[in-house]
């Protein structure tokens, strides 16, 4: 099976020579190229009975590596179990217009931060509005920057409980079955919020404009561009509610630690080209094959490497870190959830304990079969 690692190993050096890259992109490429190879070190296990040797190499643990997300995802999902409430959940997707995509690519940290801020304030403020719910809500937001064809497509997935805690903290208020805020209201408020912060970033010189958008450096062109965005209907999509809280976790597993493309979507690499599967949403969601040069594949993949230390999963309202110990616990009482006494300890499971809970495999038992010969930890 062809992997992203194979493409980087075969064509990455030529790409780096041709295209000067910032440090965080070089670091990501290097991590993927050396993942689970001898360059990162590892250990050798020997069977006490037959003498069979088994070599295991360390993983890179880079968040953009297609091979290093499984354990991180399972650990994250395990810790989120304690936050679930016995109510319906909704999936809201906030998308910016296509005209803003290239600007977002040039200014990732600034534009993605504006996307988080605009979407979160939209939901929190409308949730408190007595016209819709009149309650404190909570939700988690997950940033994705790609489409199925690997092109730039920034959007935010928000998982929102169907209700909230009354403003006086005395009762739980359930939402309507089809969500408590009309999509058009969400869309227009989100548009206003985003463009407000976008203009603020522009006039405080936080953004850069080059290439096709260099004209926006001039204020007259920028004002005309903004006016056009205000006239557009921005896309906010509300999916049907989840069946139950348990299904939320299964669903989240598809989104939280996903990278731009998984290895199983790559079909082949030959003659300097890469072929991969994708869904064409404009053609009735049909599955198709796309063939592009290896250079173009690498370019598209690297578009989705986030700035160093940029947080792609965030929690708001009653689910935020500062409210989790007080307001979330209050919500659990109001909705009849009984918290586990060992909740804190469960958050600190080791990799062995987590694997045992998820799969039933006891790593300690398996380890007794082998005698450790050597170990070399990878450099951080």
C-alpha cells in the first residue's frame, strides 16, 4: 500500500530544493518521512521459547502524520466520555466563502483564530437570547482546512448539546428537536462577527496580502471586497441530531484527529504522479479517482499543516476548561447524570490501561512472553 510517507521519501527532497519552506513544514515532512523507522530508534523483543526477534520502531507522534493518530484519538475520546450528557446533540458546520480561502492560507493563525472566535460567539450569544433558548450552552469546535480533493477549504465542525443551563443555574432547558437557532440567523450573525474581526485585523496591520489578493492592500479595494462579502449568504449547515450521546463519540472519532488525507485513500504512485480516491460533493457525492503530480500532492498536503502550537480542538461555554468543574457538574445534576467516583483517575490512564479498556489486550501479559533486549528513545 502506498502511503504519504512513501511519497515524501521519494519526492520530498526535490520539493524542498525547489520550494523554500518554513520551519514547521520542514519539521512535519521530516517527522512523516522517518516515522516508524530506525532513525527514530526503537526496541528489539526476543521470544524466550523459540528465539524469534521482533523489531519495533518508534512513531513520530506528529499530529499531521496519518499513522500516528489512533492512540491519540482514543485517549481523547476516552477523556470526553465524562463530558457527555443524556440529551440530543447537533452537528453545526461553519464555512467561510471561497473568496477568503487564499487569504486564510496566507494568514493561517490569524484567520483560523477569527473563525473560532466568530463561530463561538455566534452560538454562545444566540443561545443566551431568550428568543431562542435563554440558556448557557456548551460545545466543542474542530477545525478542518481541506476538502476531499485536498484543496484549501477552511471550516469548523461544532458538536452542540441540544439545550443548556438556565441563566440562573437552577434548571436544564431542552432545545427544539430541529435545533434551537434558525440556520439563517446563525449564518448572518456568523457573517457579521467574522467580517468585524477580519476588518479589525486588517486595519491593525495583522494580515498580509500577496499574489492574487495583493490589491487588497489598498483600502478602496478592501472596502469593495468587504461589501461583496456582506451581500453573500454564508453557508452554515446543521445536520440531523445524533441518536444518542454514545453515538456522538463514534461520530467524533471521524473528525477529531483526522489529517488531510488518510493512507487508505491513496491508490498508486507512478511516473511522478499520485492517484487518490475522493468524493465529489458537486456530483451527488460520487466516489472518484484524482491523479495529480507528486509535487502538487505534497503542496496540497502541506497547505493543511497548522502553525506550530495552534489548537485545532477547542471547548466553549459549559464545556470549557474553566467551567468544566462547576457548570458542567451542575448540568450533570440537572440532567440526572451520576458521575463516577474515579473520574479523575480515569483521565490519567496510561497507554497500557487505555489499550486494555478499549481492546481487552493486556500489554503487561503480552510483555511477559518477550525479554527486552534494548531500547533507545527517540529525540523529541
